[in-house]
C-alpha cells in the first residue's frame, strides 16, 4: 500500500459572527515530509480564493483581517457573511495532495432565528395557540436552514442550497413582520 497523507478539516459552526474556525484533523504519514501547507478560502460571491499559509495540525480562527477584508487597525472585527465558502487545504505537491469542502455558513441567520426563539414566552403550562403557531413557524424556518446546510455540505448541491437559504431569510423577515407562515399548511 502506498504511503500518503490523509488530509481532513473540521470546519466548526459557531455563533460568533466574526470568526470561521477551521481545524486540521489530517493524518500525516510519518515517512513523508509535510511541505508547503496552504489553506485556500473562496468567500461567498467571489471566484478568487484567499491563500493562507498554515502549519500542519493548525487550529485557526479565521477573521476578516486574515481574509484581507478588513485592516488590522479598525476597531472590532467585521462580520463574516453567510453563504457558501469553498475551503481547500493542500500540501506539496499542492495540485495532487489536497482536500476541498463546500461549507454553507449560516451564522447570521441562525443567530437571528435564535433571537426570535428567545422572544417566545413559554411557561410551565400548555402554550397559547398564538405561541404554538409561532413555534411551528420558527421550526419550519429552522428546517429550511438545516436543509440548506445539508444541500451544500453533504450533497454538493450549492445552487439549491443558496435558493433554500434565501427562502429561509425571506420567511424569517416575514415572520418578524408578524406574518403567519404555516397557517395555511
């Protein structure tokens, strides 16, 4: 059997809107050198990746500064957008030894969803019809967010993933305006 590196990354979902945590969980062959490790990240809506030099077994909290979206001298870190990130990790020879992921980041919409959940007044008794309806609407929105993530992260169906995420965003806005989303379902 050929000796080779087995590259793998863990891309961590987080509620923190200004970081994208990425951990190298690769298994490196002890008899092979690990040279020129590189992390390439293509941001949502962009076609050219940002190239980051990393060390093997890295544990990085990627920020807007690291991605070149913001200067270091700004106060506070910029929010990273939701959307599909293409994340590629490679070692020399980088054209042949790599792993690539499509990752749908949903931090902003998920945080907004949880803020709406926190507004629901639940007590230690049966909720009112209005509260039950709000819970039903929010569960539907959350299911769309989760399905969009699955489409991108596991099914490689990026176009339908983005369509689903945009639909969930639109429904969440309608919910915030007081519209009943599942009343006619």
